[in-house]
């Protein structure tokens, strides 16, 4: 368990502060940042260029986890802009703004209907922090509250589609919406009988746990979870993010009847070692979070060249880490979230990568559950980088 006080030395009791007031204290400019982290004039100039492309927004709580003397600090890399973000083409290959193909499945009103049984609603484009590795980097931080106004329309779409079994309320970070707005959103889904459960994707337990110290939010979630099962997929990437405050935030969700699952991303310079991955999964179990997914970093513009780990390296890393984990820690799946669907990276056979397609895009259901075999290459970091070496087959054939 880590609890450091380094970059700001504020000595605040985070349990007792007003989260809305605290949000106004977020670090959003390079000048403010330079009062906490040593930056020389050249660095300041360079970081401004990056922050102009993708805004900076760092809660003081999260900034406080950084060791200001360590330029390689993982929390620093996750939150503070780097000039590597200006690289749009390099050794790792092409990049794109929309690697998951979200835009193709946009049904309007913030709804993405990618798989028959799941609908995702983009409820907000605001987050308490703008993570440097975000795969929705093209969207977050933009001024647009249209999706909030349209949530009722999105709920009507879901009600008319009985094949939809679950809804993911996503963003941005939906838990950063005012509690009353969230209440209206949840109410509009509450009585849709074909929905088995609701997910609210949120990084607040990690970067802004103070939001979960607000009793009115916890009361809302407790009430809803009694009616319909509620899950919070969250996103811890490094053991230094596991603190007394994040544990308290998770415990409050758990006491509200919410199941908390973690969806990490494998990131170069952050968690690309056996020790860090093992410590992360073990630490999650210690605070009551289920390791669920470890995503391969997507080929996103201004993300890939800084953070992506080649698959040939990643597959060994994950296998070696799993050898040190008990059954619950190694339950997570190593995943490629691809335009064609979700693929589990099962492992390697010599120089071949074995994958299983878990979900398929609409109209291609026959691809679901098929196995794929690809040739590993030195730098290949995405499915499309790896040559296909034999016919795909399905489990039923
Ligand atoms: S909280 Fe999630 S959506 Fe928001 S910037 Fe971070 S990774 Fe992206």
C-alpha cells in the first residue's frame, strides 16, 4: 500500500474535503504545474505545445502521488504531458484517432451499439483527469454536453431493442456528473426489464477518490443496486495508485452493493515488468477490486509511440507475471479491443501468437469464439501488424 506526499506536500485530509471545490484546484496549466514539478524553460515551452493538442487536467490528489525528483515516475507519465505525444508516426507503425471503430457504431444521442447484447452511452466528455494514454483522446476534454441532454433518447433506443442485455454508461467519466444528473440517467434505465445489469465506467476511485466520499452519490448507487445489479469498471494501471484513499473509495462502492472490476492497460514505462504487473493485481485484490482486463495499448494518435509494448514482448511479460499470481489475481484476460471485436491474447506457440475472438461486430457473429493465429514480429503491437499465417477456425468446426 502506497501513500506518499511528495509533489504538493499539501497534507490534506481527502476524506473531508468538498469534491466540487477541490475540482476547481486541478492543475490545468504548465505554469501551475511548474510550481510543483521542476521544469526548465525549454520543458515548459515543449509541454505547452503538447497541452495545446490534448488538454492537461490533474487533480492535486493524483499529483501528490508523484515523486517530483524522478523523471521516470509512472504517475508522472500517466498524468503530465510528454513531448512523445507529438510523435504521430514512428517505429511502432501507423496511428489512428478511433482504433476501436466507435464512430461506425454511433446510433446518435451518445449511443454506441457495437455488440447486439451491449449498448454503450457516452454520457459526458469530462474527466477529473485527462490521462495521457486515453484511447478516447480525440473526445475527452471537449466542451459538449449534448450527450447529457440526449440521455433520455438513448434510453428510448435501448428500450426498443430487447436484444440489449446490458448498458455501459461511459465517457469521459460519468461519476463526475452531478449526482442529480446521474439519478435521472439511472432512473431512465431502471425499469427496462431486458437489462440484466448496468455498468458505470469510472476512473474516480483511482484519480479522484473524493467523489466517492460524497454520501449523496453513495446513497444513489446503493438504492439503484438494490433494484438492478451495478458494476463499476475502473482503471488502475500501477500499484502506486493503490492508496488509503483509493481503498476507501472502493470500499464505499462495495458497501453500496457495487461490484468493482479493473480494466488496466499494458503501458511502456508504467507497468511493463513482471514485478509491477504482479504487484498491481495483488494490490487490487487487497482493496476488493477484481482484476478483469489487461488491454493491449491501442494504436492511438499521440499515445502509441509513447506507451505501446510490442506483442512479442507483452505476451511473454503477461505469461511470466501470471506464473507468480494466484488464481484470483490471474483471472484477468489480456485483450485487444479491435475494430472487428474483442480478442483475447491466449499466448504464444513459438513465434506464433494465439488469439481468441470473444465478441464480434454486428453482422459477423460467426467470427465470435474463433481462434486466430498470427506471426509475431519484433515491433508489431496490433493485430493488423502481424501477418496471418493460416486459416482461422471456429471452435465448432
Ligand atoms: S478517465 Fe478514462 S476517459 Fe477520462 S481521460 Fe482517463 S482514460 Fe480517458
